[in-house]
C-alpha cells in the first residue's frame, strides 16, 4: 500500500530508500542517523520515497509504524502486502502472523524461566522472493536513485530492471559487527555475515554512503570502481550554549549496546576515582540510555539521570565535559559530534574517534584508559581556561569538518552523469 505525504515537485529527482526494519523508534542510533541522511538528501534537492520489504520489515510482529520525523521527510511510503489503519501498517501475510504467534510463545516461555534467545532480523540477507517483490514495486514507478538501507538489502538492487543509480547506506559494516559485539562481551542476537558475502551484496552499487570513515577505507580496495562517500553524523544547528553553571561531566546516548557498555564501564571503573578527588562534581546522563542503568548505578553519588532532554543546549557549553569511553563500537560515535557542536570539551577513548578518520583528532582529548580518563576529567574540571579553549575550538571548526557538502556534490554529479547517458 502506498501512502502519499506531500505533492512532489516533478522537477526534483526521487530517491527510493529500501528498508527491511521498523522505523518507529527515534531513540535508536540507526533511526537517528537515517534522519540525518534523509535531511542531507533533502538539502541536495531530491525527494524520497520509503519502500519497505513486505515481510522482513515487520520483524516478529504484524504491525509497524514510521516515526513522524522520518515520514515527514518523504513524499510517500510504499509497503507491499500491508494496509494502513490509523497510524500503523498491518501485514496481510500469514507468515508474519505465524511468526508473531511463535514470538508470543517464546516470550511466555522466557517469563517462566526458559533461556530462549529471540533473534533480531538485522543483518539477515533479504530473501530472493522478497527482493523480487521490492524490485517489482520500485520498477512500477522508477526513481532516479534507489538506495538500500544496510548492505543486506543489496540483493534487491540486483533485481531492478529500471534505469536507476543503485546505492547503499552503510550504518555498519555488518561483517565487523559480530566481532565488535564479541569483543565487547555483548550478546550476538543477529545474523553473522562474512566480509566477502557483504562485498557481494554491495557489488551492484554505483555509489555507497558510509557513516564511518574507517569502514569506507576498508571496503574501498575491494570495490575500486564504486564511488564511495562519507556522510558524517550530524546534529542540529544548536543555539549557542552558555557557559554558566558548575563544571559537570555529561554522557549523551541512545539505547545501544556500545553506549550501555561504555556507560557501565565509566560508572564502575572511572567515576569512583573522579569522585574520590572531586566529591562535589556531578555526572549528568542524558538520553534514553539512562533507562538501562541498574538502580544501584543510578543511585551512585553525584549521578543525575536526566532522561530525554528537549533542548540539549541547556546541558552543553564549556562547563560541560562530554565523555565517550567507548570500548566497542559499530558505525560512528554520534555523541562526539553532538558534544563538539554543543561547544563542550570532550574526552574520549580512541575507539570513539575511529569512525571520523582523523578529522576531529585535534578538537578532543583522547585518553588510553580509565586512569587517564579520570585524570583528564579532573584536570578539566579545575581548569576553566582549558575548558573554554576546547569549547571555542569545537564551535569554530566542528561544523565545517562534519559537512555533508561532499555527499551532496556526489549526488549532483551522479544525477548529471545519468542524465547525459
């Protein structure tokens, strides 16, 4: 079923975004980044249509919705094999309802004490039959650009018969994801994928957009004829945060395995060291990640769990020391960009910078481990001029270094080349 959202300008090119997951939760990092990407596409002068895989997008339940922040960036939403009732799409497929019944049974067994894993569909290759259905839906109304969200949707690009620029948005290099989770001691609840398999999924692409600069560098030698462009994480054009209030430590994050591990590590291994020397210093935790804390961690001295903060400017500025003690990661640490664009001095572990290449290295303080992190936080808390210098450097340089101009220029160039041919 197709649902229009706005009357598209017929002179504006359209990008179809092929999706195989639910897009209802903006508290997740991949939905937040998808919004960033879609805003960039809008700035390039293109319209967008979301095209959902008819089965895999529903996961384990027969209903789904699209968050208004994403829906409002599109001209239409196409979900084959579903009907829209109210704000939700409902599957007409018996296989989805069967899957839902199995999911309910597993959940009941879990609540009775059974150790049953309920896997995510993230990273699972789109089936041949489903890829055919998605391609057929796109071919019925061809777009200038067709983009697979995640490499595992790439096989649908090979099924397209219409003339279109084939592309992919890489939130994560899925073949690295399991290894990163394993290193961080996290539960692997998704399909594991080999690197060569993933390269095969991407082989139909004319252009690939990466959130992570280091993942672009890893893939490029294996697909030398494919254009690749980095689309760094972005943040709103924040109003200038004032520099008032007492120095404090700040962690901003959505619910994500890497964020949870980093926050728990900081509270267990770093924060006690900091408070032992600076007992008046507070630690503010902003965003949905706060709800993952155990009661004991949330009640630690100086810890203030803020939850969702409508205006992050109220917690930013030179007196807010942003931290990214990232020990395992996939994609790019969006919080680092947020800290810098909020004018916050920022202290990180090196892994938090990996997805940015080297473009932010001189704007942040990088530390090798918990003792050094605690020492840098204590120094910044007591050194106003140093905090202010880091804040002003971030305000002056971060926005330009995280520009999407290269990505927009790539879209324009490829559209122009397609028009000539």
